[in-house]
C-alpha cells in the first residue's frame, strides 16, 4: 500500500495561495525570499521518494504551464516531467503534460484504489480542494508543511472553516532561512 503525502508551503497565518507568484495573487511569490539549498534538497528528496503526483486541476494547470520546459542540474524537473500524474477534475478532458491521467469520477474511490496499489509515495502539492477531499475521506497519511516566517493577512488557506483534523507531530526541522518543516500524521480512531 502506498502513502499519500500532502506537501504544502504555508505562511504563519495558514495561507497557501500562490507561493510561486504565477497566479496573480496580490502576495504571490511569498516563498522566494526564504528559498535555500536546504529547502531545495528537501523538495528533491521528496520527489525522489514518490512515484506519482496527485493534483487538483488548478495546480495541475499551473504546473503543466511551467514544468515541461524546465531543466536543472539536480534532475528535479526531469523527475517532475517523467512521473505519472493524476489530476482530479471534472472539466479537464485532454491533458497535455506527459504521463497524465484524469480522475473525473468518484475522486475518493479512485484515489483509494491508487493508494491500495504497491509502490512509493503519492505526492500531493497545492491542490487545496483536493486536499480537503482527501482529508474528509481519511486518505492522507502524512502532511508536510513548510511554514514560512511571513504573515500574509489574506489568501486561501489549506483548511477551511469547520475543518476538524487532529494531527500527531512526526518531525520538526528548522532551516537557517527561518522556514520550519512540520510533519504530521492524522490521528486515526481505532
């Protein structure tokens, strides 16, 4: 059985919207001042531990617009482009990014089937609505939050009002830039 790992950039006030600055959000690109080789290594290790990406449509379209033309010496871009990608969408019909499969039926049931297969981690990035669906159906095995030392004051938050998700701390790791990795697993009732 594979693990579903949700990996997110979040501000101190829980905003996860447009960390890279490509979506036109007024605070877009808020992660750039804090980027470091340490964080780059963490993200590379994370993508190497996965053998599939699971994305919502909005995140998928943002990634698909950028990653196919990217290159880097470390191999991150090659890995992003070569991994199988599963995108949860009822509107995307003809994905153009290589190795993409659209999940357009019962999202939770289809993802539960993917999770039941053998293999490495299934990595989820961004994809706010998808993450909420995964959490509601108890499909997330690990949350990795890179918490940035910035308060944005507005923007989309990963968890909306009324979300209840007890979590158990697995790991903390501070970076010299002030960013802190917080890794949690859901507390599941017996």
